[in-house]
């Protein structure tokens, strides 16, 4: 649910609880008060900032989407894959939808760039 809220904020920018609820409420089957509580918890965690200068508080993501993804991926690698980048990548490439030829070409380019460094 927190990621759904962050996605809504990344896509729509600073938003009130009502605006966040309208974006995620139907998809995630949560009520308005649940959205409010989640935003309050996320604010306490430092995941979102809150402008309470107006009657309706405005919430904004604290980190960019890329920064958040990097943090989550680091935690996932440590906790689920014992710190192994190889295992994480193998699992990502071997499960679910196969990578497209374009994605594989981009992965090869990135690997070549990393090897040059």
C-alpha cells in the first residue's frame, strides 16, 4: 500500500489525502481513513513530507522514484538474496515475463560499461 501511495505521488505530484485516495482507493480496496493513516505513518517514517499550512494537508514524496527503488533493491538483495547481486539478477531474469530483446540489449550495454569502469 505504501508503494501504491508513493506511485500516486510520483505520478500526480503533491496531493491531498482525498486525491491520493481517489487514485489508489479503488485499485487497492482501501478506505479513505486507511489512506489517511498510511500517509501519517509514512510521514512519521520520513517517506513523505507534509505541508499542513492549509486546512487540507498536502503530501509529497520525500525521495525520488529512483532513490526509493535503489533503497528497496538494496534491502531486497540483502534480505532475500544474502547480499548476492548475481542471485538477484538471475531471479529477476528467470521469473515472470521474459526480458524483451531491447531490454537484453540494454542490459548487455550496461554490463559492458560496468566492465570498462
